[in-house]
């Protein structure tokens, strides 16, 4: 059975604990995308990563691996979630997956996290174990994201790159909507 896993990014601590904001796995375009994939008969999970404001790789890995990951599994990661997917795929060299889309992937190029979350070597052949690996980037996203994307593009062989004009960090406030049809279209190609 074809399935998808969407991994959210790293919210701020204030946002994480605020009742004013949805949980990270239910924010921005994630619920919209989940519903669109379900409509296409693709079982879609959006794990809520514990204490996402201070990511801990072993905890995220355990949560992520609770879901069935097969050669047909579609993986989508936003920001820190995209960086997490790159690490997970880099460290699981015997795993084949379906399409992978990294939306504004972040791998902490400036070493701001002290959790060791991104202490890993990017496997240059990671795309060879996917049906296709795609990076979405916006030309007006933050400097850290641009550096992350640049590093991923320079290290990973055969990555497909799609640049958007003024989509910010692909958050609801940047897009002006919770819909993200360009992402859905790319996943379904």
C-alpha cells in the first residue's frame, strides 16, 4: 500500500506551548496536504515530534519509524523535518523509499543547535535510494535555509531542485493560504 509521512519543522518554544497555535503537525499546509493525499488513496501520517522546539534525533527517529516505511513510501519534510529526513536516509543505507520532497530543508549550517541533531555526514548517494529526491526552495527564505539548500545541492548527487519566487519559508503566513498545490502536484508526478 502506498503511504506518505510528512515531517514538520522546529517551532519556537513559545509557539509549541501556546494554545493560540495548532500543533506543528497540524499547521501551515500539512493538514491540507494530508487530506489531498488521502483523497488520492495514499495513507498519510503526520507524526507530532515530541518537544519539537528542541529536536532530539533519537526521539524523532523513534516517532518516525513507528510508521510503515517501504519502497512506495512518500516522504515530505519541512525545514528541520527535511533535514531530519536527509539524516535518516543517510544513516539507513539499506532502505529504499518512494518520492522525497524537502521543503525549505534546514540542516543547521551555523551550528545553532546544541542537541547533536545534525551531527551526521550527508550520504551523496541518498537520492539513489529514492524514486526521486526534490528540494523546494524560495529565493527569499532565510540565510540559514539558503546555506542548507546550497550544501545539500552540492553534496547529494541527482537531486532535483525547484526554486520559487517570494514563497518565504513556505509557512501559511508566507503563502497566504494553507493550500500548497505545487507540492501536491510534485508529489503526484
